[in-house]
C-alpha cells in the first residue's frame, strides 16, 4: 500500500485527457480501417482468382493468411485498448484506464516483436544482395 | 492527509498497475523505434539503389530519362521511408518522455509523452486511410477489368 502512494503524484490532467480522447478515437478509426483493408484484400484475391486461376489464388490466399491473422489480432487489441481508454476518460473509470493501458502495452509488444523480425529480415536480404552482387551493378 | 486526499480524488491516476503497463509500453516502444530506425536506414539504401539503377539504365539505353511511372515509384518510396522514420522518431520520443515521467514523477514529461502518442496515432491513421484508399482503387480497377 505504501508504494502505491508515491506514484500517485502523476495524474491525468485535462490536457492529457484530451490527448487520450484523440488517441483513442484515432486508434479506433485505425483499427476499423485495417478491418476494411482486410476485407478489400480478400475481395481482391477472390476477383484475382478469375484471372490467375483458383490454384494460384489459393496459394496467394495462403501467403496472405498469416499477415491477415496478425493484422486481425493486432487491431482487435488496439480496438479494445481504444474502447477502454475512451470509457476511462469519459467516466473517470480507473479500472478501464488500467485495462486500456494494459491492452496498449500488449499492442506495442506485438508491434515490437514484428518489427524485430522485420529488421532481421531486412538485414538478411541486404546481406544476401551484397553477397550476390545485387548492389552497384544496376 | 494530502496523500489520502489524492488517493480519494476523482481524477484518473497513474497507479502501480497502470504505471507497470506504461513501463512495459515504454520498453517495447523503444525496441520498436530502434528496429524502425534500422528498417528506415536499409529502406533508404534500397531506394538509393533503385534511383541509381534508373539513372544507370537511362545512360545505358540512351533514354531521355526515367518514365513518369518510375519517377512516381521513386517518390512514393522516398515518402514511405520518411513517414516510417518520422513514426519511429515519435515512438522513440514517447518512450523517452514516458520513462522520464515515471522515473522522476514529472507531470510535464507525462503530458509530452501522450502528446507524442497523439501525433503518432494521427499519422498512423492518415497512412491507414491512404493505404485503404489505394487498396480500394486496385479493387475497383480489377472489377473494371473483369467486367470487360
């Protein structure tokens, strides 16, 4: 109980509340737009199937499936964080605030892991291109 | 007495639970930002390579210059790299300010951190909307192609 009192010096003032309202609204829009984007991707694959054949489209869908699953997971977490933070700011609900920040931390953790994987892949591609002479020869 | 009043206040507070989550988000934001910087640097190297390839092919094939589409692609890649770098920078600043706020109980840094997060979310939202518009245009073009 004692250590809870020292950290209470930080509070969410009006400026931060307004920032939180904007962050949660934009995060919500971001998540909804991402869901629309997934829907469009699926529609594009279905339409492409007519041109490239069902087998090739199936393989394309297989490749996209992992990316779509990660995107859905990420945006469900983001949406949940945004909803909880919005609720917390509107009704001064400490429980929802904590839950929202927890979801935000989870979202940033997933993004962090994805970025680490992406940067490793970029470095590997760069090294590969250096080795095969893909750079500097046009 | 003062602390007791604070605990019973109606304001939202950074309590140990939310403080823990903010610490976690700070460390992950820093990791993401550093990885983002690395990706941006390599991205710029790839873009530089792409532009020099265009210039080289221009001199080899004695063309008047890169086509409009090639120029547009190069500009698109440069813009994407700049936006990616800016997002990583904002995330890094958010992490730094939040770390300072939590370590020193600095209200100013807390406000600055959430301001960084606000700008970060705004840019992310704009990029997401632009990407979805681009996807929708591709879908419309495909549908158009299928109808003919």
